C-alpha cells in the first residue's frame, strides 16, 4: 500500500540515538552508528522521531510500504525481557565494574598529565593554532578517558587532543573537523570511541571530515568497552 512513512538521511545522521528513543514502536534501531528504519510495519507514520532529531535527518515520504501493524508492535513490546532504557542507548545502562583491589602504597608517584594543549572540547578549540602544525590528532569521545585507565599514556601522549560527546553536544562536528584537517598539517588521526551505538557519531564525523578535506591522512579507530577494554 502507498502510505506516509519516515525517511532517514544517513549522511545527516550523527548517530545520537535520540530518534530510536523517541520511537515508542521500536521501528528505528542504531546500526553501525547510524539510525535505521528496520521495521516498516512498526512505523505508524506519526513522526514522534522527527522533533527528536538534532540534525533534521528524518523526513516524511509517501511510498509503497507495509501497513502499520499495531498488534505486532504490542507483541514485540511484551517479549522484551527488561524495561527499555530511558534514552534508548545502551550506553546509559547502569552496571558496576568489578576490579582487583589495588594495595598500592599511598606514596606512589602520581600519574603525569600528557595533555599538550587547551581547550580540548571540539566546539571550543580554534580552527587554526600553532600546535596543529605537524600534529598527530586524537579525536575522542569524552567518556573514553574515564573508562580506560591508561588513556593519557596510550592516547594523549604525543597527540593534540579533541574531545566531544555526539549524543549531548548540539550539532555535528564534521564542519569543524574538516576545517581543522584541511587548514593544518595534520599527520595522522586517531579516533577513540565507546562501544555504545550513539558514540558512532564521532567516528562518522571524522570519516566525513577526512573525505571532505581532500587529504589522504592515515587514521584508525579504537573502541573502548564500558568495562575498560580496548577493541580495534
């Protein structure tokens, strides 16, 4: 049948997960850091997800699609073994992380900061600065430094650091990162993100910025799990 249904522009999607949280029917899922309409028969066409999207990546279209199946939606909700997370993002799930007790001496030397510049927030950092000349750039989700204990020594050391939260910060980082990469002699880019789907926004912003800059720069992505392990 021809009916009104949502359309998601993946180029505009920053992976924040707000639309998935707003879709009470469960028609939208976060896959590889992007919002996807995975169940057309779960989409009622009312568009609760539209105002939730900070990048205007969701619109309506009229096309051939299966009819909205309210019975299937209700059945799917009943099958869920646990209550839905408040924002639809696995990154908000509360859990304790058990670690071995450290009986270190109270006189142990403190760990030195490896930060080489200020500010570090993507929204605040200038587009051009002397420290960008020949820099190895670190673009990190802000939670990563808390989840991974050796973050300063392993990631900040020898790099210029930019941090952000694609879920909580307004707008997209792509334009700012493009200007930084295009206008400076950046040697490499390391992206450190959390394993949660909404954190894909920072990885995708870097990817788009590298493409838009017209430069061929070595880059890699490192994922930090919520219990502090690294995955590449």
